[in-house]
């Protein structure tokens, strides 16, 4: 089983319940065990134009799925939660980004890992640090803490509300 980190984001249609349902769907994925769920973080939308604030979180799951099979599963969850094909940088009901898959570096047409924009995003790095600790290593050998020091936390508000009361739930394998 490979540890994979996934970023969740939403700024439409009751973002907190979108994130909550996404965690439920991730918990129910076959050949995966979800074992860490970060707090919920609020931040202003990054990118051009006016849009509502986002809620973001990061989870870790241990998976027996290959990277593209995991990506397929994440995209199915996004679609099941009503995501329509949206504009780049536009608001979204649910965004699930595969950030890290073990220590593999992957560059293909459908998938780039580590996620290419994660290092500049406080709403990804801080929840990732909350659940992984500073010792997390990237495929290039760099420590998460090194990236964190270069990414100001300003504007990121950690909420006391939790998305999942029962991390570590084992899912069925079928
Ligand atoms: N901004 C924030 N704060 N959080 C997101 O998850 C997010 N996702 C996006 C863009 C539009 C880049 N901005 C975001 O896709």
C-alpha cells in the first residue's frame, strides 16, 4: 500500500458539506484506507476574478490502486458531487487533486506528481503539514518544511471544525 496525499477544495454549494461528502466517498474507495484528515482551512480564492472564499483540506490514504486508477476514482467522486466541466481558475463544487503518491515523480498527459502548483499554495502546504509532519519527503528528496518556510501562511484561517470523526476506517476491498 502506497501513502497518497489528496487536496480537497470547494467554494460552491455549501463547501463544508461538499468536503464532508468527499471524505465519506474517499473512505469508501476500494483498495484504500483513509487514515488522516486535516482540519478545514478557509482562504480567499487564488486566481483572477471575484469568487467566494474556499474551504480546503488534505487527506492521506494508503492505496493499492495505481496512480491513474486513483485519479479515475477521484474524478468519479468529483463528478458524482455535481462538478461540471468548469473553467480554469473558476469556482467549483469540489476539486480533488492528487498531490503525492509515495515518493514517485510522474509526468504524463493526465497526471503530474508532485502536483505542479502545490508548492506555492498555503491552502495545500499547511494542511499537508498538519497531517504528515515536517519530515515528509518529496520525490526530489526535499523536505516539506523547506517549502513551508517559503510559503507565507497569511490569509489562511484554520477552522476548529473537523470533517471526519473516524479517520482510520478500513474500507472494503472488492
Ligand atoms: N483558491 C483557494 N484559496 N483554494 C482553492 O482550492 C483554489 N482552487 C482553485 C483556484 C481557482 C486556483 N483557487 C483556489 O482551483
